[in-house]
C-alpha cells in the first residue's frame, strides 16, 4: 500500500514575494560614478602617455586603477592584482635592506 501526500487546496491568490528594497540611483550617485569613470580613464591614459614621455607613468596608471576601484568592483580586483605584481617586481629590483648588527 502506498501513501501519497494530501492534495493541496487550489489557491486563487498568487503568492507574491516582496521585492528587495532597491532604490533607484539618484542623479548625484550617477554623476559621481560618471566623474570617477572619466577621471580614472584619463589618469590611465595619461600614465600610458607618460610611459614614453617623461613622468611617473606607472604611478599614474596605478592611481587611475585605484580611483576606478572606488566605484567598480572589477577595477578593484585588477588594481589589487597589478599592485601585487608591481610590489613583487619592486622587491626583486630593490631587495629590502638588511638590518645592521649593533656594534
């Protein structure tokens, strides 16, 4: 003998799940995001130009990535990865100073 679950009563109402509290972006938030995007890209482009012209090209590129990382998670991940590579190269080029024994 097999048993089955009792039949559910037919519901005429549709179960409505409330939507999460999502507020539309205000104009100020959107303006900030656009301003950060434009200035971050401008810094990166200036850094690329400074790679062939005199100037701190790598610093400008890292600053642009850091600025973009304040608003865009993908840029933050790229910035962290690039910073790790730059630090590793820096430590290979300039190893940390050894501590002098006190005389």
